[in-house]
C-alpha cells in the first residue's frame, strides 16, 4: 500500500510546486536616483562634516510607503526599497553634495580623527513620501555650523514634486526633491565655506551703531558782582 501511495504524493508535491512557481512574481526594488553627479576632482576643496543626519522613524524600513488621500500610509505591493531608505539617503547626500561642491573633503559624522571641518551640516528629514494621488513631499530642517560649532545659517524646507502615479515615477519625484534639498545646502556651504575663519566665527555681525551726539547744553550767563570803584572821602 505504501508503494502505491508514494508516486501519488510525489505527483501532488510537484503540482503544488509548479503552481507556486507560476504565481510568484518578484517585487521590483528601487533606489533614489542621484542623477548624473560627477565625481569631485578638487582634493583641496571645502572641508565639510555631514551629519548627524536624522530620519523620521517611518522612513527607516525597506517598505515603500504610499500616502493615501486621507493622509494614511500603506506599504506598496508593487515595489519596495532596495535596502534601507535611511542608508540610501545618507549615500545620496554625500555623493551629491561632494559633486556640487567639487570637493572630496566630505566626511559623514562622526568625524574621523585628524579631520578639521570648515563647516558642518546638520540635517533632520521629517517627511519623504508620495502616493498614487499625492505628490512627492520632502520636509526637512538643515543647519550650518562653523568649525567651532557656531550657527551660521539654517532653514526649514518643504519641497513638492508632481508625478504620473506609477511607483517608478514616484521614486523619480522623490529623488528630484532630494536633489533640490542638496542644492540649497550646497549654496549655503559655498557661501560660508569660502569665508576666512575669523569672519566665519561671527556670521552676519551687525555694524556697530554710533550713538547720536548729545546736544550741547545752552550756556547760562553767570552773574558777576559789580565792583564799586568809587572813593569815599571823609572830612
């Protein structure tokens, strides 16, 4: 009896495996597109410490989240990120910023021993998502510090980019707003990174205000005693 059942079991197992192979479809993987960012050639460019870079908790996963019309987020079944989105953001920031500054002297925080930055970029990304009916939105806050840790500049940023609805076009739109963010930061680094150290220590110092001269007090004539020069004769 056992000999008769064995071929039937093998046949059923093969059919189930065949059905599983025909229904399984691999999910496409996506990464942010940094564009045609060239490799920097200037080894003596501005020294930048990039980070710490903080990413919102909901972005620290491989699921490609979709923003729904009611504002909720759901994981896409049509694709996912190729690895950690947070790590991909760090790579894109470093590569694109180095290309725009044409400098190889960029280091991700924490700084390596012996590296002295001219400026430091602090970045907090609180939102980066899109949806079939929602544009790609990036919300972030970046700050620029001098080598001594003094605040040079900073800005709250909200960037939007429309797309055609597909997952691939949503990733394209999210990549574009990331590039726009890097462009803003690069312009600020170029402005302050070229300043002499003594000027960068105290950015945007207002010119001293010269106090207005006090009006002169009017001179009051002083009354002086009159002398009587007359002579008195006694007889």
